[in-house]
C-alpha cells in the first residue's frame, strides 16, 4: 500500500469519526456512505474494522453510533486539565450566582454520568459525587438527552429500558413520559420535579453548538430552598454558562 493510500484511509476514518460525532444514531451503514459521498464497499470495510476496535458500533436500529473506546477517548479529552480548569471556573461562578450545586453530565449508554460538579456550601445539600451514574428517564439531564434523540431511537430505548420507581413522582407510564419529553423538547431545557430523589428539583440545559453536543449543564436543589419553578428562572443564566463552556471547548 502506498503512502498516499494510507493517508487517504486515515483521512477517511477521521472524517467518519467527525461525522458520527455530529450525527450519532442518524444513519445506518449505507446511509452514512451516501451522506458522506464515500464508496460503499470501502466504507463498509472501514466500519467493520472500527466496530471490531470498539470505536464505533450499531444501535438497535442498526444506526452507527460511538463505541465504548470512542466515548472513552472523548471523555479523556474533556478531562484534560486545561479544559477542566476553565470549565470549573464557569461552574463555580454559576453556582455562586444561583446558590446551588451545578455540574456537567454526559450520556453513558442508557445512563447519565456525573462528569463534573461544584457543590454548594449550604448545610442542607444533596450529594451526588462525580462519577455517579443516574437514570435517563428520571433526571433533568437524562430526559433532556432523550428529548434530543430522533423519535425512532428514543422509542426503541423507552421500549427496552426498565422504568424504575424512585419516588412517588417518578414517571413510569410511557405515554406520560413521552408527553413530558415532548414538552422538554419544546422548552429547550430538562426538568426534574422530585422524580429521582424525593425533595430535589433540577433543571438542565444542553452544552451544544451547530449540532455538536458536548453534554448537559445541570443545577439541582432541595425544594425547601428552590422548588422547580424557582430553578427554572435560572435557565437563561445557565444557557449563557453553557455557551461559554462550549466556546472554550471549540477554541
């Protein structure tokens, strides 16, 4: 194989990974090749190799998505100390402005992962440590993530995951949950009114730009200090912080 052919293959792989990062779960193997104007046989061969390496995989609808190795690489980039310091500066300022715990969560399979957090100094607080996994269907960030997914992908997920009861407010009726996800999509932010932890309210906004999703910026509080309606008033402030974090990551 010539150097030119090697370079061409590497460039094609990088193009595919970049494309998937922006269009995850939207295309199957043939649709991906067509959308990227790539030859189908060569693309199929590359996808097989990338799936064997755990870089890419297919979901239940046979759509191409990031595999575990790709996700770990993405998280490693996010954990870079330079980026971490910049993000924590924004989170600390936001937490001080709101007076409650703020953080970032990222999708991790069929759960959400608490990636970063700045804790409030109130004596009464709800502690969910960094690295905690929380459910998709009962949290502000998880529901917002579900609301951003294509309808077919979301339906497959909801048809196959167990809707566990956490509190008396947890939505376990799939029709009602779908209604809530539709409302969240229209609002542009996620909300949790005591559905995951009794007595806790939370809101979440996407950290995204031009179709590229980094994660979700959340804020949660005991309802005795800030019920959901109060937290929702901070959404514009959170959206500004999310935009700032996204700009940092793209600079």
